[in-house]
């Protein structure tokens, strides 16, 4: 839901403007923006015309990225997301076992984690 709020897009694009789901489309953009490689501008709903708080978008994006990790065990609890959105907790609290928002152990290189299904 956070991705829908940030992007103004539906989870599945019936008009086929996105080849993938919203999560698949947004995941690399979130990772790059949270790493400081790009800005959040490509993610944010263009209908906002730049009228948003970059700090709040970054906080929402970090929460969204942590919530869409491939491994469900590595996703934060809803209470952690709520505290992070309310600024009652640091975004560092979303890191579990060193996995930062936007990262996924499933696709990290050199990781020794064994992911079972």
C-alpha cells in the first residue's frame, strides 16, 4: 500500500504500462534511491508536481522497501512500520540482521544465507 501512495500506481497495471507488478517495478528504483544513487523523483507520483516533503517520501520509501523484501522473515512487523512512519523510531530499526531497506539477501552477492521455501 505504501508503494501505491508514493507512486500513485495500482499494484497491477491493467493498461500494461508496467511490464511487471508494482513491487517488481519499484524494487530497483527504491534500492537505488535509498542508496543515494538516484533521487526519489522517478518513484513519486508525477501528479504531485514536486509538492511533497522529500524527508517524508524517504521515510515512506524505506518502510515500503523493508516491507517488500523477498524473505518474509526479514520483513519488519507492522508495529515497526507504524513507529517508523510516525517518526517514533529510527529507520535503522527496519534493518534486520544487517539487511537495509531496499536490500534482499536473496539477491545479494557473496551472501552465505540459505533461503528455503
